[in-house]
C-alpha cells in the first residue's frame, strides 16, 4: 500500500511518519484546547494573549482536519466550570467567538465548513449568542467539516438535563420506562446528531477529561501531548492521526 509522505518526524527515532492513504481516519475528533494561559505566562504576557493566539491554532487545525476529510471536529472552548475564572478573563473569552468568526468566517465558507455548538447558551452574553447564531445560519448549508464548539458545556450537566427530559417524557406518557436504553438516551444529549468521538486529544500535558464528553468518549482513543494549545501545529495534529491509524480499536472485544 502506498503511503503519503508528511513533513514531520518522530522525535524518538527521527523516522518520517506516514499516514496510510487507505487507512482509517477518525470520523470525529474532539480536542481539549488546554494551555493558553501557561503559554502567555511563559512569555510574560497576560493570560488573554494566550487565548487570542489560540484562535490562530483553531484555524490551522480546522484546515488540516478538512484536508483529511474528518467529518466532525469538536473543540472544548468554554466549560461550565470556566465561569470561576477572573471576570476580566471570562469577558475576554466571551468576545473571542465574535472576533474569530468575523476574521475567519470567509475562510470557513471557502472550506465548506459548517458551524455548530453544544452546551447551554442561556448564560452566554447576548453578543456571543448573536455572533454564533449568525455563523451557524451562514454555514448551515455547507457540507464539509462540522466545526462543533463546546460553549458553556459540561458533560455532567448535559446528562442531568437529559435525564430530566426523559423523566418528563415518561410522566407525559410519551415514553415507557422499558423504552429507555443507551440509544434512546443519546437522543437527549447535545450530540444527538453527530457520532461519538473516535479520537480525543488534549494539549498541555494534562491527562484528564475535565467534564468533557464523558458519555460520548466511552470508547474514544485518547492522545495527550505536552505541547500548549497555541503551539499545537498541523504536524502535531497529523502525528496524532498517524498514532490513531496504528491502534486497534476493540470496543470490549478481543
């Protein structure tokens, strides 16, 4: 089988890595974009500078994901726990969706990218809601990569809200208790219209899920890197894809 040569190397042995052209590519990649604050601190900059730099990384990774025909890219942009951060930082982060979309929406349209979101938008500022709503409306007809931002997202909250709705539907006799199974439960999650992530990446060296896609990541392949998100490159992303191609997913079997 012929291989595609890529311009990056395995640091352990300096051998060039190759993506298999007919090998498995993850349909859905989820990323915990961690390390923006540490990236800024290392450079003597305010934390918000790291978040701003991270926007450029998003654009880079979207292009690479689209190139490899990944269908869904879910990015953990703001968690339900992130409200605990200083108000000035939260306010800055809430302005980033509008700035990102104002800057990159033309490129996303050219790339045929469709914008979606998951999470509870009830707490988001109106300017954030309007920017996201506009981008979703503009891109809803696009048929390429689904760029799925997790905004004010928390997996435990998602599951609790799903269970509340299930209980209400049972009480309203729309469902019977015996109707409830894993497949039905998934229909009540934010991700009901997309597949579970095949590959979950976290940058910055931390190795935990941080309340991200806890149900959906039950059989995801995990890939961790010490690289901080603003420094996460196209080559590093392709390294993760290469590693995924060389794993055997068993889903509990042998």
